[in-house]
DNA sequence: CCACTATATTCGTTATTTCGAATATACTAA
DNA sequence: TTAGTATATTCGAAATAACGAATATAGTGG
C-alpha cells in the first residue's frame, strides 16, 4: 500500500485519538449540530471545544457551514460512524474474552496460589 | 455512551495513529510474523520497531507468542482489518470528491482568476 | 560456562498534543 | 455606530510521543 494512504489513515486515527473528539463525532451521529450545542453537551471550555473542532476539520473528519451567527458541524462521511460501530463490537468482544480468561484462571488456580504467586 | 468505551476507542485510535504502526498491522494482515521479519520489511531501527510493537501490544491491537528465540506477532481481532478497509474506501471516495471539486472549480473559474485570486 | 542471535527496555532529545486564559473575529440587533 | 453573542485563534505551560544510541534480557548451541 502507498505511503500516502498510510499517512492518510494515520491522520484519521490521530483525529479520533482523543475521547473528547470521539464524543463530538458521536454527538454528530444523528446529524448536524451548532458548535454551541456541542459545547453544552460536552461540558468543556469553549476554547478547548473549538480547538478539538479545528482538529476534526483539519483531518477532514467533519465539515462546517455557517448560518448567521452559528457554525453547524456534521460528519463528512458515514464511513466513520461505521468504524466507531465496529470498535464498539470489538470492545465488548474483548471484554468477554477478558472475563472468560479471568474465570478460567480462577477455576484452574487454587486461591492460596493466587495470593502468593510471584 | 460510557466514558470507558470512549476511552477505549480513543486508545485504539491512538495505537493506530502512526504510519509505521499501520504498516505493521498491514504486514500482519495475512497472518502472524516474527518481529525480525517485520523489522526487515519496515526498514527501520530495531529499537524503534520494538517500541512500536510495544505500543500495539499495550493498546491490545496485536498479540505475541514466543517460539524459541523469536516473537511472533499477530492481529488480535480481524475487526481492525475491517476498519482499515473502510478507511481505504473512504480515502478513495474523498479523492474522487476532491478531484471533482477541482474540476468544477476549474470549469467555473477563468484561468486568469485562478492565478490572481486573493 | 561462553558466544551468538532475537527482542525489549532505558535514556536523552526533540517534536507534538492538550489545556485554560486571553484575545480576536464575525455576525446580529439596536 | 455600539453592545452583545457565537466561534476561532494565539500563547505558554505541562504532558505525551517518537527517535536513535546504548544497554539489558532471554533463548540457542557449543
């Protein structure tokens, strides 16, 4: 695969590599919202929200349009929602795996060993 | 959605937010490889590759198993490959959009204006 | 034991990200 | 014009990431 494509992918990931920005994308899942609404729901500083929105714009994850005084944001491509959905499933799959492993470990290992081991 | 899930997602994205690490994941797409093979194909410093592998392990993106002298890496969950595929399609979709927009702009705007604008 | 190979970790440096505070810009309404 | 609201940008500090050089660890075969 080309370097350009790898670069592009890593920039998308970088754009989403922050819990606040994920929250923003998820708030936009149902459609566009003005920046002010986002700030209210996120409960963070206005400047900070605006900075995160700038990152999302720079990485082409969202687009904005101005309406009078306000700026409406929306997700540029539904593919990104799909990505988040995949990761949600992935998260729960991993959770199950972890829990299963813990249960097995508990069954196989006498309690006394659990305490003193290593 | 829960904070924990958002945190988890952002950590996955952080894990993939680097072209070298994307290259690693793509090299592992067809199955496991020992670290040495990865280093050869990536053409980077051994220490650097090992550091990136440590990040991928920490974010639970890959798993490793030791066989004698070597450490074999593989992708923990195919879902991540799916994510990369979605982004590949997304990349080309965006490319098309951009090209189309450039073409339209060129048609609508006389050449003289393209030079002097702003 | 020693020497060798494969991989990981630590360290120091430089670059990037994140945040809040302050400031700037753009729009509306009077 | 001025005042007010919505949003963006700049600045400086603290935290985090990335890299190569050096070193450490674990495994294999004499």
